[in-house]
């Protein structure tokens, strides 16, 4: 079956019935959200002391997007073979690395945020970075230009942040940046630098194109990570209303 083939629900149910003769768990999920832009992915899941191998594939059923997931428990013989193999740990690392990174930009993806960013330490700088008028790049120059803008943005941000900082492609043209151990004023200056460097960056093939951003940033106060991200998101919209700038919680009169 090709990835682009559309199946009927009856076809899929019959296929799943056959697959269940060989695998522990087979389930169907609506939508592609959990898979980023990949057609298939593999990963290892841990449930208490049990280990499971999971493979997922995008399919289309009656014209609608679905994901079929096959889950198999790893028994002692297979586990022993895994432990004795030199290649398996590398392959597992490769697969887990692949599913948590955006395939276009190389930044972490939304799945990484949802599954790995359970909490955030106090004094972590959290910024929401949004590209201004991104739709115009696609409409005016085409989607290839839009892709280059996203890639250039990520490369530029990575060039000015630390190795342990975390950059996530949070949405289509939105990026979430986490910088542990930041003082408010230092964080504010870093975001101003990012804003300036992105504007000054040169998009390959489109040298005259300047990319502007609106950035909202906060310092985590020990709250849930979702609350801190929500605060940063609100400040990002405040920055956007002021036309392409940086707004953080050190700015007077913002909060």
C-alpha cells in the first residue's frame, strides 16, 4: 500500500484484524497531529518495567487523515538481543531523535514539548517568537521561500543561544525558546539580539528579504510550564500590536 492511497474504513478494519494476530496492540487514531510531517515513525515506550516497540503510519480513510499504530511488547529474548547488539542503541537513539525534531528546520517539535517538557525550573526564560506576516512570504514568493525563511530563522536563533537552551517549532511560524538560569534584564537583551539578528539575516536565494518578528518573553516563577508559555504568548501579541518588537515582563505597564 502506498502512503498516498486512500482506503475505506472496512478495508482498514479487516487489515487491523489480521495485524492483531501478530502484534499486542493495534489502534487507529484520527488526524496527523501526533506525527508532525513524517509518513511513518518508530519509537520505544516504557511502561513500568515493560518495554514496547511502537510503529505508526499515516493513512487516509475515506478521504480523512488517520494514524495506525502497532505496539508490540519486547520479550526477554528480544531484550537480551537488544542489549547485546551494538547497533540497536544507536538506532533507538536515531528514532527517538527523529520523532522529536521538526523535519524542515531541525528544531524540536510540538510533540517534544507535549511529551518531554513536563516542568520548567524557576528563572527559566521563556519566549514566544512569531514571524510577522509569514503568509505573505508564501503568497508572494511561494512555499519554497517560506521554507527557507523558517530554516534561516532557526539557524539564526541557534547561532546566538547556548547549547543547553531549547528551541521548539511550536506552530507553523511560531517558535518557543527556553533558556534556563536567566536574569530578567539579560533575557530581555538576548531577545532584542535575536530580533535584530533575524532581521539582518540573509535568506538564501532572496537576499533582499528581511524577516521581522514579534517576541514575548517571561521569566518562569515556578508555575506550570503551560502557564508560563501562556504569559509569553500574551506578551508576544502585545509586541505584535506594537509592530514588530520585543515585549517582556520587565517592561513597565505591560502586566
